[in-house]
C-alpha cells in the first residue's frame, strides 16, 4: 500500500462541477505529475456537501483545510504553498457564510444604538404620501383629543413649557414661552398667525428637509394645534423652492388633511377653523431669519428689521405671529401624546429632548441622526458616525453652519447641548455637523463660511454689508501668504463690532467661524502669517508641488496629465515640476502611483 | 370630511399594516426610501422595477410602497422587507437589477439575498 503525505479532495457535486471543479481536478493531477509528487500526494473526487454555494470546494488532508472558489489558476499556489510549503493560502479560505452571522436589518446596527428618535420617529417607516399611514402611527390623535375634549389652550401651552422644549432652529429660545407670548399678545381684529420656518439654508444641513419629506403630516398637526393654542386660524409654511420633493409632499399632505377634515373650517365639528398654505422662498439665506422670513411671506423683499417688537407681538401683517422651526414642530405631537414629563427626562438640565444632526464631511456614515441632548461629540463622530475614513485623524467638527464654530479634537468629549456649545464658541444652529480631518485648513474653512455670508448678506445694515466683506478680505490676505500679525488683532476687533452692531442674527453670528478657529487653531493662522506655510497644504498660494527623485520611476503619467505642461523629464528618469508654470491643481499628485508627488 | 369614528377605523387598519412584525397572513411590505437622498442615489428605477416585477409575477401578498429618509443616506437606495414571521431585512445600495433579483429570490423563493443586505455592505 502506498503511503501518501497528503490527500487532496476535489468536490465534484453538481454545483461545484458547474463552476469547473473538474478542470481544477485535472489541473491538480497534471501539476502533481509535473512536480513528481504523484506518489506522495493523492487527489480524488468527492462530494464535500458543505459550502458548495461558494464552490468549487477543495479539501486538503491531513490538516482538513477547506478552500473555496478555487479556479484552475489557483492550483499552482495551492500546491506550492500548502502541499509543499506547509502554509495555508489565506485568500482561498472558506469564510463563515454571510447568512449565519451577518446583520441583515438596520436596527441592529451600531448606527441606531445611541439614537433616540422623536422628531424622526416616522421617517423611514411610514409612507409620507399616505395620511392613512400617518393615522396608523398615532397621527392626529393629539389634535383629535384636544378638539374633542376642548382642552383649554393654556393647558397645551403649559405642557409645552413643562417639557422644556427649546427652539430647534438654533437660537434655543423656550418654545413654551414663545407660544405664551403669542397667545397673550392682543390683536386688534383678532387675527393671529402660525408660521413654520422651513427655509433651511445652512450649508450641509438637511434635517428639516428629511422631516418634511418623511413625515409632513406631523408638521401640519403641530401647526394646527399651535393655532388652537394661540388663537390663530391661518398658518403659513415658508419653504424654499429648492426642496421640490418636500414641497410636493407638503402640498399633497395639506390636500389630504383637508379632505379628511383635519384642516380647514370647523375641524372635526369643533367649531375651530385653521387654514394652511405654503409660501415658497427663492433660496436667500437671510430669509431664514425670522423677521426677514415674515416680510418675505408678505410678498416684500426679504430683509430683516430690528427687534423688538418680536414677531410674537407684531409679526406677519403686523399681527401676533408664532414662528417655529420644522424640527420644533416635529416634537410637539410627541410631547402632547407622551406628556411633558417624558420629554423632560431626556437630555441635560437645561436642554431637554433630542436633536437631529445632519452628519457630513469627513465621516464614514454620512446621514441623519437623532441623539438625546448631552450625548458627547465623540459618540456622534466615532460610534454613530463610524469615525473618520481612510485612517485620518479627527481634527474638528463644525456645527451651526455659517453662524456656528469649530469644535476642536481636544473638546470631543463635550456633551452637546445649547449652553455647552455656546460656551466653547460654537452654537447648536439648525443641526449641520461637518467633520474635518487633518487635510482641512482651518483658515480656509473660516474663509469659506465668510465667503458664504458675504454672498448672502442682504445689505440692509452697514456692519454686515461691509464688515463681512472686510473680514473676508483679511482672511483672503492671510491665505495668500500676505498676512501680518496685526491682521489678527484687526480681525478680532472687526468681529467684536460686527457681533455687537449688526441688525440681525446673520451678521451678528457671522464672526463665529472666524473667532472659534482663531481661538482653537491660532497656530494655523500664525503658520500662514509667520512661516508663510499652510500646515494642511490647502491654501494654494502657500503650497508648492515637487517630485521626490528617489520615489519617481519616470513613468511620465504626471507630465501627460499636467494641463499646463509644467512637468518635464525623460522616461525612466525622475521628472521635475517647474514651480513658475505650475498652477497647483494637484492633478499630478492624484495621478502618481508611487506617491512621488508631494506638497508642502 | 371624516368623522372621528371613521378616522379611528382607518387608524386601526393602518396600524395592522405598519406592524414591524407582521402577523401570519398579513401582506409582505416592501418599502423603498424615497427622500431626496434616496432619489438622488437612484431609488426611482428601484421602486419602478419592484412594482413591475411584483405585478408581473402576480404576487398578491406583496405591497410595494415608499417612505422617507431613514438616516443612512450613505447606503441609499435602501429597500426594507417586512414579512410575516421574519425579522425585517434591509437591502442597501440597490439597483434595478438587484431589485429584480430580490423579487425572485426573496419574495418568491423566500431566500434572503444576504450579499445585498446592510451587513454585507462595505
């Protein structure tokens, strides 16, 4: 009897045979003969009866190693490494079948573990174009109950007050107080209004859009209840025309609610009337400011006015007007259905409930999350967001868009709520959260937001119209490498004046991105000014590209792709870049396969 | 105009339909994320294919419908299947071709197409 040192079993069941296991068998036979191993290694056909879904399967004994998806081309490696070399070929190993251990549904994901969904409770669950499904998700129960029982309006306002809900548009004013002011404000002819601010303009923010697209009826119900609570019978939703899907779904929802008698005259026979209309904005950022929004609804040019009088006293058409943000309204029915206490137990001492954030930038899980107030930035970025991609380091997170600031990595354990964010120089804002890694230049970020504000400033007041432009010019000067240390003092002074004298929140908060980066990343500003160097390699004027001779293989790919022919050299010899001609587009860097092009 | 009683009836019926763990005999709900993020990623052809394939195979026990953004915009288009007696299955990064396969494999043959599910993503 022959003594074999190894047995190779090739599965030839139907499934494996279909995937050419016979060819694998023949190839093994051929190579064993070629290598003179036929006396020492036996090969035979078998039916492995397992893992054949990822066949052809090959088993090698005495180890009992199972290889899957073996192709004839893999045979050489398998024989040389495993049979002759005694090393397992990792890449052919059978991995646990995905069916057995894989997560197949969303709820089990890390992404949802730290979340608490109140404003987004129906998003991704019900059909936003079906009022029936909203009813099925306990929709319109709060409204029905209030109108049936004729709940005194003050009781509703007290409930909202007791919940501790604060305005989700960013400033964080107590919603209950706002309702109280609007309810108490006298109106000569009895006309009051309820308005919804759906003019979401922060770059990188899309929370309101998602609520409107996923659950429009909750906004309608909350506004109707608000109308009942403050004594208004007309409502407007001011939404930007750039949100066509949200506009369509809102329109559809209003028609359905009217059909069912949940909006309109004499709702559910209670004698209470509430009409609701949409007003489309043309996309001006300043129209998200409450006074500008209200004059825009009136059909006038969207410019803010000074407060007081606050809209709750004199708003739309000079009548008392209640204006809340989409996300604020999205919390209302939940609070009325679950009680103020249930809401007040979530969150921190002064910030109750949850907050929706739109995660964007350098983060793995871009998307929408809703977390209880007081969750740390670390939980949001690392656990829910999945961290920074490509192994880069977390540098800062920007909240609040052009009105907010940057939170540096050193403050990543700050619990997120209204007051903490203000304390560290940022603000809650509407909820955009942009994550930045080491490749982001903080001066450039500040300049980006200033550029946005300069564009969007309405021009009514001088501090904002001229101040933001001057601020932008100074930042631009620094990124061009022409800055001086005195410029930093000028910037700080300008920021101070802008904050204290601009007419509306747009101008008052415009310095935030600059001030917060200046506080937390002053060294970067100084590097730009003193060393004429951009640490992140973003500011074009301060960056030069060159080729590392030792790494360059002379393939010529960079020269081929250079749009201005700044790169020259001979094939198979190191190339070089003419910095005089180079426009610093970075194309060579991205094309080079040997990482020979560097910037600094 | 509906009366309170009529609203309550609609509510009860919809509740059964929305049950995340449908009872035996209930219809299979196939839900496509159709918010702006989903549509931008190509949810429209996915929804169309699902509806067409379900109609073509006369799957009377399947309802194809739409929903808003569930939050994982990175993995859109997302399709979720709620079937009686089964855990919810979340398919991600769907295409029309994948949708047709899910109809054939999952809805007809009752085999979850594991490699399109959220656990197999990335």
